[in-house]
C-alpha cells in the first residue's frame, strides 16, 4: 500500500471548488496533481493571490493552504480577513 503525501491528501479532502494555495508561483506540478486526482474543480493559486484583496471578496470559495505554503505578513492578514468573512457568511 502506497503512502499518500500531505499535498495529495489535502487536495483529496479540499471542499469542492476550493481555492488551493500552492507554495510558490510554479503551477505546473499542483495543477497536474489536481488533474490526476480528478480535482479539476480546485482553483490553484500562488501565495501572491492574497496580495490584492479586491478580487478575493468576489469569491465565497473555501481556501486550503498547502502544508508547505508560507504567507508574508500582508498575505496572512488578507487570508485571515477572508476566512473571517467566510465564517460570517456561513454563520447561522
């Protein structure tokens, strides 16, 4: 039995249509992996996705950070604001 990697496991468990934040701007590997896993629904983006907040608020997608992703302080602040926004939208 093969041991599944952390990224593979994260992609498998990601909510349908989630934004998947890859660790850098090289998108070929994570996009191929997602395709191989049948996860064409994932929107795979680099950490720079969080550099501009304006486009984020147009989305209500869940966000999954790859286990190896490191956000700078501004990206982290944007990520935290977005996830708080999602929690408020989905609160009863």
